[in-house]
């Protein structure tokens, strides 16, 4: 019995071994097949990646690479990592006459903090600016003066362009502003983006009161707040979507003309009176309509500006942020020094005496 049983077990054993061997062969084959498949997938991905890197559509990122120093790109990566999503469309209004005088310092400083989301709306082509910002230079057909029409024409272009993006936020700034991009992103994160938001800083103490031009016979007055354009303002996408029929296509220009209001005031009118969304005031935005020497704790602020004005004796007075750093002759706007204060590891900041 035992022998039989033994004999039975040994034949069972050899069958088992055979099955096992067969199985291990099958397993090996499966292993090889999987391995080869994985290798193919990796290879295809790499080829795609290389193709993508070289595609003309990425010309913009190649150009960005040109202007980014190593330390700046490290900084950029840290901004990317901490925020995760690229959801803020930033438009800067400018004019050909300011490309050199005003854009140069922006391109050297805060543009490097988010070089794929900052767009410049201007009135003429400029190869040297284009070589740095690529497709983000938008030469509109608006005229190049300081008239209400010219400025609202650019605002129209900014708004329409934003409507065609997927960004969650539209933020406008003037070209005499410095924008603390990480500070802006941190602030925007406080506002649920699925709701309509109009964020900005008024330049007057009370809401603006004007005659309602829609009802000229009644002589009725209307009151509303507006975020001053020179401090910057932001609209969330749900608000912008609500404004498509009120400010899209050519509606913004039409309203500015009908109301005879400057572009930032027109924005306030459309948002508060027509879209019925109140302005949320942000103290961290600063225009040159306020005394900038009073601005403290720069890390907490979002936008800064500068200006010059003649005093009573005809001497030129400067309204600028008080910050240690480069000498005023080297850095009249103080933007270089502000940048170094906020991002001290920037390579050229080591040149501060
Ligand atoms: N601007 C313009 N065309 C002009 C003058 C100004 O597009 O002829 C833009 C300028 O680039 C800036 C904004 O309008 O973004 C405000 O201009 P500026 O700072 O010169 O004047 P402000 O209105 O602040 O006194
Ligand atoms: Mn200005």
C-alpha cells in the first residue's frame, strides 16, 4: 500500500514538477512579454516627448528658457510646485512707447515668476519683446494714445482674449506695476473660484456717483465701486461668464462710450451695476494714486507701482515704495529692489551694494 502509495506520490510528484516547470516556463514567457511591452511603451513615450519638445508650438517655452537664469528657473519651479495649477491669466496693458521704459524691468523681475501666463496687450509689434515673451505679446489694433477709447479698446482685447482661455482668473495690471505673483496666487486661493468675484482696490473713499445715462430723463443717480486699473483687479471666471453679453465682443467699448467712462470705471459699472457683483476690496493692491512710501511688509503685498509728479516749486517728486536695495539711480522704479527683497536668491540680487 505504502509502496503503491509511494509510487503514486512519486508519479504525482513528477507530474507536479512537470506542471510546475510548464508553469514557470509560461510565467517566464509572460514576464518577457510584459517586459517587452513596457519597454515599447516607455520608448513611444520618449519619442513623443522629444517630438513635443521640438514642436513649433513650444517655441514660447524655448524662448522663456532663453531669458531664465538658473536661479530664476529654480524659483519658477518652486512657484509651480506650491500652486499646482496654472489658473491665473495675467494681462498687462502697455503701449509701444513704454516697451523699453516700462517693460524691461517687468521682464527682468516679475515676468520670470510665471512666464507662461503673463500677456502684454499693446499697440505695435516689437521683435525684441516678442523674442522674450513669444506669443504672449498681443499687438491690438487699438490706437496708441491715452484716450478713453484707446484704453477701453485694450481692455476689451484683454477681456476677450481671457474668455478664450481656460484660466479660472483674469487679472489686469498696468505696465507701471510690480506683481508679487506667489502673493497674488495665495490671495486668489482664498476665494472659491466657482463663485463670481470682482477683486480690486478703490482709489476713492466713497462709491462713485454718476447720472444714470440709461435713464437720462429721470436724472436718476447710480452709485458703484470700481477697482482702480493702476492697482490691478481680478475677475473670477464665473463672473466673466456672466459678463459675456455685457462686456464680450465689443460690448465693453460700447458701454465705455455710452457712459463716457474710463476703462476701469466702466469695468466697475458693468460688474457692480449690470452683473450685480460687488467689489471685494483688497488692501494688498497698490497704485501710484496712494502714497507708496507708507506700504510696509512687502511680502504680504500683491501689487506695487511708482510715479513722478511736480511739487509746488516745480521740483520732481517721486512716489515710490521705500525699500532697501539698489541705489535709486540704478533702480528708479524700486522694482529691482522689491524683487530682491521678495526673492533674495535671484542671481543678480548679489549685486546689491
Ligand atoms: N497707456 C496706453 N497708451 C497711452 C498711455 C498709457 O496704453 O498712450 C497705458 C499704460 O501702458 C498703462 C496705462 O495705460 O498701462 C496707464 O497709463 P499711465 O500709467 O501712463 O497713466 P496713469 O493713468 O496711471 O496716470
Ligand atoms: Mn500709471
